[in-house]
């Protein structure tokens, strides 16, 4: 197999891992095969060569295109080939870094050793200063995990499924402890306040509710084991009786998008996972984003006067984001605010007006009543069915992660 054929195959096999993810606007469609866009922890947008070391795998996970029993071409790069490809792409300004993952061939340790050798060639032999995101192979030794961590800018280890019971059903050769132990190990031995680690969960391959999925994410965040959880709508690539029949891929993409929005609320808006659900509703709504749905179900807390409402409540008003909340808190120190001031501060009054009052007068054109407000807000809702950061050879669909 030629190097070009390997690149085509092993970049295609890597596209189902979304823990190399971006956020923002539209991206160009003229990217070379195997290139994706990602945002670094300091906010920089970088183009990465996104490939597998190999699609050979000793595991037979039901949902995975690279499972051992899958009848498709197999290939493997040598560390030297990946280093050479990365440097050549880098010199031509196609990329600013590398995202490297792998199937598990022979054993976790042998796979990790080749990933580390690749990174050592780049960092030490080629003096590569670009961005590197590398996959931790679950079950590998603590010594190898530390080596990888020192060579990479970011690492990830994919949970894949939200609960141990689903992992046992669909990936019985994997142990949840093997996936989480690298995070615990790095947490104990790093001096950085924010971990440079992430994980991914597949959505829709197993029966967990959104409440269960976000509870898992919240637990990982609260223990400061990682900085980001990525969600990937299940894409059937194999036939297996343990997997569900996906009748509406668009609905699954909507669900993925809502999970990203809810995750944003957990990380930046002061919500906890339990608040986003009820005893009768364990999934996020598809008609409304999670913050709007929460507000609709808690209308007794509104309208708020932005002159006096505390920061934590302003963040819960649909149409008011983190930046506009901070701007509002600064502006209200200097006197009365009017609708024109709110617009100038970046507040989207299309939504926010229904939940605000100025000088004792509600901005809503009608008395707050849930059924009518739902009808009004539904007409404003535009839910883009976009999968975050999954790329193919010809087009890149970026994630949407703006203020809610």
C-alpha cells in the first residue's frame, strides 16, 4: 500500500473521533484529506493532520468501524512515515499540528510505544514546535502515559459509552477503569490548575438518557479529571444485533447539538445537570435549547430587572450570554438602562425581552404564560443540524458553541 493510500484510509478511519473539535463559524471546504480544525485551550484555531497510526485493532467493539471482525482494508503507518507526513504538511502550511490516535495492535503498551516514538521523532529529531493532540491507549502503563503527556499539548482517552453496563454490552474487552485511570494519574502528578485532557461519548449507540450522559460529564468536570467532554452522534458503520436501528439521523444530530449546549451551561453558566431535567423528562428538548427550556419551566422566577438581578440569574436569561452579562454588570453601575442600552451590550432581545423588566415594566408584549410563550419562542428557534468537527475529505462542518 502506498503512503497516499494509507493516508486516505487512516484519515477516513480517524474521522469518527470528535475529541479533536472546533467551535465557531464556517470553515473552508478545500482542506487536504485528513485535515481538521481544532481550538486549543488558549483559544487559537489550528489546522491538524488527523490520522490513525493503524486501523488494526485487537478489540471488537460493536460500534467501531475498526473492530477486529470488520472486513475492510487494514493499514499501519510507521512512526517515521507519520513524522515525515506531519513535517511536510507543516512546511507547506497545510497544518499547524497533529491529532494522532490508533487502533490497538498486539497490546496497549506496544501501541503506546509507537505513538510515543512518533512524537519523539517530531519533537526531538525534527524539532517540531507545532500543536500535538495524542490519544492515550487505555490499559497502557503509567510510565508510558507520563511520557506521552510530556510530549503532547493535549491528550484524550475516550469513555465512548456513558455507563459501565453499556460498555460491558458493546465493548466487553474494555474496562471503564482503564479509560479513567490515566486521568486520575495525570491529576495526581500535574501542577497545572486546568487539565489538558478530554474524552468522548457516543450518543445513541446505547439506551442512556441525556440525564445520565450529562451526570457522567458533570462528575468528570467536578473531579477536575478533564477539561472537555465531546459528544458524537452514533453513525452506524457495522451490522450488530446489539446496536439500535437508527431511523432518524437528523434527530440524533439534534440531540448531539443539545448536549453540547447543555455541556456549555454546566461549564460556563453555573447550571448543574439535575436542573436541566425533571422526574418526567430525562432528555433534553429538541424544540428549544436547554436554557430556554429551563426558563420556560421556571417562569415563576421571571421577569428579572437587570438593574438588580444577581449575576447567576442573569446568566439564566435566554438571550443573555457570559460576555453580555459581564458588560451589563459593569454598565448598571452608572445609572438606568434602557432597551437601546441592552441591545448595545450585546443582549439578544428577541428572546430576552420575555424574561426582563425595566423600571418595573415587563418588556414582554404579553403576560407570561407558558403555552403562548412556547409558541412565540418556537418561531424564533433555528436549530442547525451540524455535527461538530466531523470532517470528510471535502468538507468540514464546525461545531456551534456560541452564547446561549
